[in-house]
C-alpha cells in the first residue's frame, strides 16, 4: 500500500469495499458480451453492422460497444463521466474497453482494412456544458484509447444546439432533439477527407447522437464512419 492509498483510501465505486476502485467481486460482473445494435433503427444487428435495408447515403457503417451495461458498469461510467481525473479508475475502464475492442472480430477486421486511414473524433459537449464541467469525457476517452491503438484524435465537431437530456425520450423524439446539433468547421476538412472515422462517445442509447454526428462528417467529405462507445445504455 502506497502512502497515497493511506491518505486517500480507495473504495470500490460499486459496493464501497475498501481497497480498490473496482473490487474483484464487482470486476467479475463486467462482461464483454455486448448485444450490438444497428445505428439507424436501434434494433439488434449482428456485430453492430448497419442493416442493409437501413443504409442511407450518410448512415454509419456500424456501432461498437465495449462492455455490457449493468448496474456495476453504470456506476463506473458515472464516476468516469463526473470524475475522469480519478486516473486509476479511468485506467481500468480504458483498459477494459481496449481489451474488449481488440477481442471483437468485426472491430479487428475494420482496424486491418482501414488501418492507415483511421482517426478518432469525440462527440463534443455544448460549450456551456463544457464550461461548467471543464472537460469532455468523450474527448478523454478518445485520446486515451487513441494512445493504445496509435490512432490520432481530432476534435473537429462543435455542438451548436443545446439539447435537453435524451433520457426518457422515445427514439423518434431523440432523433428530432439531436437534429442539427452539430457543426463542422470547414477549416478541418483536410483532416477528415476520405478518412475512416471512429466516433467516440461514452454511452450509446439509440444511436441517434452518433448517427447525426456521422452525417455531418460524411457531408463534409469523410469516408466510412463507425460509432465506438463504452456501453449501450438500456
Ligand atoms: Zn465492489
Ligand atoms: Zn437497422
């Protein structure tokens, strides 16, 4: 036990047991066995690949979620969202997400086929939310995962519409709520032209946020776009 552990003892974020940010018992409840959805219709889809019948000109190619959303993970993500500088906890979460993604066959396939063209783009927060919080958790996630995959992160999207919380809204309302929420500054065009993009967000709900952001990027000249998130919220 280091001196810092003595001064700032660690408690499990889930069950409050002393010792670690995630105790071994709670850790064992986390799972990579995610049920992936089509980003367009939000229904289950094999490997998260957009259903052929749902594909439109600007739709995402698919979604990747790293971990199964359960009460334990919910608490860990909440901590990451609101205290991302708890670096031990952040490290555990990023390691888990990385481990899950590299074990995902479809993700592996995309990594191999798009290798030289891949970049990470985080979903931005509205400036007023950013000012209040001081950081964007999706940007932290993108940069940390980017280091592991050796993929660069470009912060090129802006949130221009203050959206009410998506919680409790049905799918159609979410799409409406998020419409025209993002803007792309054309000065960044060269960074995304014909690139393959992993759009990074902390949690996926119906996929409407990442779909809307993907549409903006594709209209601006991006190649293929996938959503990559920690988990899919139920
Ligand atoms: Zn625990
Ligand atoms: Zn679909």
